[in-house]
């Protein structure tokens, strides 16, 4: 079968990331659903969606930091078990809070074709753009087990789509490549928070081993033509 060894990773296609009412809506975010659905109907070995699933007191919310504003400000996040390891992270509006409508996958997505839904960002103390694991290494705080799930399914190729291209999708693709998977980001199936910066972001991804592909390219057509 054409899809044997291939996985589809649908990142964070949630109400809060989509117009018209999402608190952190990405321009054109809802428009990618029909194209993603074409992929969901293709014979991938496994199809996994991810969701931001934040507690209300999550560290990424500007509202939880006095005097801070979303989009403009950042905060230093330290490893809860090793204060010497830290990074600066952009602050956002409150979004994708556990159990709220904004955290749900959008209805336009053919959810019945998914094999599983993985929740991330559940630890209030850390930002977790990637569905694989948090940015910390000494020690790591959260590992979703996604890499192991893919290996157990015999996956060699990972196709990444969803929202947003320059944050969670970028990190998902970069970590998939780091884990040794042949990684493809399907460009029609994502949108960026900051579109002018997307070309530079693509260069970063390509330098990390991710291949940026199109729906009509051979990497995708071998799957969609097998429907």
C-alpha cells in the first residue's frame, strides 16, 4: 500500500486558532480544513491529531502575568527541576483552555478519519509547541510518547499539517526530523501567525531536515492517488 510507513500529523486545528471567533485566530486557518481532509482520506498507516489543552493558569497566557500583553511581550520560562535551563517565550491571549469550546477541533475537520487525538500543553509551568516533548532536556519535563507510537506503527515518513506554521507546526516537524523520521510539511495545509516571516521560517525547517512539499508534488500524490 502507498501509505504503508507514513503518518499524518494534524496539529492544533482548533476553534481558538481559527476565524471568525478564535481568541488566537490565524488568518485563513479554517480554510485549510478541506485540503487536510483530502489527506485524511488517504491511506496513511496512522492519522493523529494534536490539541493544545491548557489549564487556565498556563504560563503562556499574558493574562497570568501582571502588566504583560499578548503578542508583544515574552516571559522567561525555567525548567521546574533545573533553574539554570530556561528560554524566552512569547505570550499569547488565553486560548484552548481545557473543556472550553475554543479547545475543540473544528467541525470542518473529518474527525472520524483520525486514529487518535493527542493533548499537549497540559502542564501549566511549561510551553509545549511540539507534540513530541517540551524544549527542556536537563531533565525533560513532558514526553508525550508520540515518537514511540510512530515507531511501533512502523512509520518512517511523517507528514505535518495544521496550525500554526511558524510555531506548533514548525516545532512538530523539526522534532519529527530530529527523531529520525523523513519529514514533510505540506504547505497548502498550514497558515502562519506571521506570514511575512514564513519564508525565513521555511529555510530554518529545511536546514533541520524537513522537506516543504505541495499537494501536487510527488511526495503527496503517491498517497492521494491511492485513495
